[in-house]
C-alpha cells in the first residue's frame, strides 16, 4: 500500500468494524481505514490512499476510506473518530507554536501592537505548559553587522526578562541572537525594514 500526503495533514489509521446494512448475515471482519483531519493550525491537506483494490483520494475533513483502496470515501462521525482515534489524538505532541514580536528602530522597545501580543504569548505558554521556549533576536541591516548582533541579543534578552516577570520559568527559556542574518524580508545592506526588527518566540 502506498499513501501519498500533503505536508499540512493529520492522518489517522484505525481498525474499525464495517457494519453491514443487512442484519441477517454476520458482520464482516474488522477492516482498517484512514481518516483525514485538520492539523493543529486548522489547515487541511489531501491524501491519496493506494491499495490492492484501488485508489481513493481524501480532500475533506473527517473523510475516511478503507486502506485497501476499495469503495468510495465516506464521512466519519465525530463520535466514531473519537472512539477509534481518541487515544492517539491525546498522545500526539503539540506542534511548535511561533510568535513574532516587532521592535522600534535602534533599540529594544516593542511596538505597541507587539506589546499586546506579548499577553497572548504568555497565555499560550501557560495553556501549553511549555518547558522549551526559544527566544531568537533579529535586526534589520541598518548599521554594522557586529552592532546588530548585539542589538538583536538585547531584544531577545528583554523578551526573556519580560516573560520571567510574567511568571514564565527562566529555566524553560533559551536566548540567542541572529543579528542581521536570517532576514524575514531580504534587503540590501543599510536598509531599514521594520519586519526584520523582531524576536521570534517558539513554544514547544
């Protein structure tokens, strides 16, 4: 069997009992099926299931098909998904979550919009009970590269301190600087670009 899938995809496989519409004959033996679900961000991919008895394509949320490729895709009820895949879904680790915080030019002062986003960030840290938080500082290309390396580090450190004052354990936070490397928006040297003056916070 070959399963081809898109990158943004939650794909689950279970052994389920396919019940006959007729009550007279005994039910067939358990058969495995594939179900397509959105990922943690709500994005939905597509999957093609190829088996010895055919090929089926899933394109809709909560759509399923038999692993052997026979029969048309079918809708799987929420209660059936929970019954078949509930344990697997609970055991699945949360995907990393990233926040971008932007800064005023030449310093470590957050923009007004990013000040508000910081509150949401802390709420997500608490909700996820994150124990691995990466804080990476960046700058634009205005000024010397060495100066920007230091400035980006200061920005990352300022966010780490803010997280600490808001109750996030310092042991969970790692801090580093990328300076003017890894630009979000590629620019020539000596270019002012607000979107490059940022700190990337990744929650795991």
